C-alpha cells in the first residue's frame, strides 16, 4: 500500500510538477508548404511532417505522445487569438543601380513611387532597406557601396514622404546576391537595394 | 595600491558592461490588441506598433492581449492571451553567413512562421518549451503551453 502510494506520489511529482501539457501542431505556411519539425525531450522524440500532425508533451522525461491529427475545432479554439493577430505579409520591392554607383537605373524610379504609395496605403509600421552589390571588386569596397546604396534609398524615401514608424538600414555587401555568381563577376541583377514594407 | 585599483575596477565592471552591452534589436511589434508589454531587465515597457524587441527581452500579453512580432529575417511569431516569449539568441548576418534563432516559449499560445533563417540555415532554429525542444525546418507551427 505504502509502496504504491510512494510510486503514485513520485509519478505525480515527475509528471505534474512540470506545469501544463505542451501541444505542438504542424500546419502549412502562408505559401501552402508544409515543412517538418522534430519535438525532442529527454525521453525521446517525434517527427511532425504532414499538415495537421500533432504531438503532446507531458514531461521532459517521457517521449512526446504518438503523432495524431489535430481537429479544426481544436485549432480554432486554442489558437484563434494568436492566428487573428498574425502580422500580414509585407510588400517587397527591388531597386537597381548603375554599376559602381548609387545612381538608380531609370526603370527603378517608378518603383520608388510604388514604395512610397505602399507605405502610405498600409500606414507602414516599419521599412527595412538592405543594400547589395555584385561580386566585382573588394569586400571592403562592396560593403561600403552597399551601405551607400541603402543610405541613399533611406534619404530618397524620406524626401518623397514615405510613411513609417521605424526604419532599418543594412549593408549585405556582396555576401547575399540575388543571382549567385563566381567572385569578380559584374552582374546587374545583384546591384540592388531590397525594400520591405511592413 | 594595486589591490585598491583592482577593487575599483571590479566595482566598475557592471557599469562598463551595461554601457557596452545593450542587447541587439531582433525585431519589432507589428500588430497588437489588449495589454502587451516588454520586460527588459528592470524596465517594463508598454508595447505598441513599432516597438523594438531586443535579444533577451520578455514579451508578455495580458488577458485579453495578443501581439504579432516580426524578426529581422521575416520570421513571425504571434502570441495569444496570457503568453510569454523570449528571443534568447539571434543572429541574422547574411554578409558573414551567421544565422541563429533560439526562442523560448514559456507559456500561452503561439503561431510561428519561419522566415529567411529557415530558408538559409534551417538547422540554426530551436524553439524551447518548458519540457521540450523543437527543431523546426521551414514551416508554420502552432504551440500551446497549458496552465
């Protein structure tokens, strides 16, 4: 009797002391793709790789529960609030530059107008600008040029009356090309600034 | 004398490290409803659209309260009522090829949608729950931590 009481107490401590049950559900991302997630405890792991796959964890010492399929009603009830407040997808734009300069290619002037209009329509919370270069030239030169391109776009958007609460400006140098090339290759599609309007 | 100097230096250390060590911005609040706040050390800041979120901040929602967070790489996380989240470790540095995302989901309900780090370095992402760790590759996940 006492032994079973102790065992019960031990189980309660092991399972219960750790707080609530944790539920994890895999769902398609906004593009409709389903990735995969591995849920790991000291007791084992479970792989979620199909839409609606769900597992639950009660204790760090036990393996997560066998994978089941989450019901739509359960998801709506438990995740309605979090799903309703998901940030809407941002709008993305790309501006292209003449080689080695912060001079915009002529077609990009119209894109500047579109960025300003989008920021006003959305009452943008944030605008992120990253400057980029192709791989011709030294790392230092490209880091500086990418920074100058991003700073130029920042000034231009401000002058044109873009609306935002915050703005972030970064230089990716030649390290994050739109079109991967060997080093030392002049590639117009990589001489760019990417602008994300949130 | 040397000892005194060392003691003074030791006493100054916290001040020096605070001045030099302001945590990096990892993202911003994009959407919110009800009560939302950010705890940064001893500071407790009311959250609003556009508020910066820094590494190590505790992002909390009240009841009712809900918030949508966008990280620098476009990872998004939204929280329902009574939730608590910390971005514990974050690096998004495409120029150097450095990517890390470690988030602690402490309580409440969450919707997580992976961003660029999920595409560029899927093995760099860990979601830490009270009793489990999730290694997530490029997808959307719903997580609930019961009371």
